[in-house]
């Protein structure tokens, strides 16, 4: 597993982390891991399960966007060797 060091963490944030960890019966390190996991999980969940969902969610607030896709043509025959 990887480890990180968080430098320049202000005392107020550190104190809040210590209190929150105590409330949950965890060490500060475990509380920080839990918070990071939750934040990143929520980030993925809110961005949608795919890029398409992320784009739809962004435009949904503006009333959505419906695009007409051009009709597809049949696939052309590949060139034959020697011609």
C-alpha cells in the first residue's frame, strides 16, 4: 500500500480530524483514509458511470440537449488486392 504525508495542515483542520476520528472510534490516519475514499467515491458517483452520463448531467441543468445524429451509411466493400 502507498502512503502519503500531508504537509502544512492547519491546526484547526487537524483538530477537527482528531475529534471526528474519536467520534468514530478510529485513529486520525484511519479517519483520513475513510474521508479520502468517501470523497473519491462520491466524485465518481456524481460524475456518472460514464463520460456520456457526465455530459448529460452537466447539460440537464440547462434543460438538456437533444442532438440529431446523421444516418449511417452501409460499410463500403474493402478494396480487393491487385486492383
